C-alpha cells in the first residue's frame, strides 16, 4: 500500500477465518482507521464466507452509525435558498434488517419475513446526506 496523501483517510481490515472442530468457522476481525486500531471482534458462522459476512456487516453497521452521527443533521430542518425556495438535499438511505427464523423452506423464510411491515418497522435505518454529484450505486433489486 502506498503512503496516503495529506488529508486522505485510510482503512485497513484484517480478517482471520478459523475452522472449528464442529465444521463451523469463527472469524476474528480488526480494522485500523487513520492509524487508530479498532477492537478485535470474533464472529461465528456456518462457513468461512458466512463468518466473514457477519463480521463485515457488523463493521458496516458500526461505520453507518458513526457516519450518520458525525453529520449531526437536524431531522426536521429544511434548507432554503434566500428566495425561500426549498433546496432539495440528497440522502443515502440504508435499511438494514436481520432476523433468525425457523421455517420449512428458504421460500417460507423469505415470504414470512417480507409479509406486512415487519421489515420496515423493525429495521435499522441510516440516513446519510451525500453530495448531489456523488456517484453512488443503490443496491435496489
């Protein structure tokens, strides 16, 4: 990795997946952001990829919460131009929902998750204001 330019943020993530005797895996993950090491956390998964996915999702959750908090945006404030016209802002809205369920099939697990408003009502929602020209891809399916 080349040295960072002044003002550039760097983040390094170290992941170690460790097979267990029970055919499952644990994942130890540590990150360093701007030279400051974060904690090492351990995650359990069914496979190596599942354990790593859980670890990375937890890190993404941590960063989403911190990014939103750093902006300290008043939820109800409306930005207006001097003319009084509303200045529309652009937001990256991230809806995250997880659950553990016992179902007869993968189809039933999906259907019983998306029925009603359970996902929306129980999801963690992060709203991060972004620049209008930021090239960001939505994960819409």
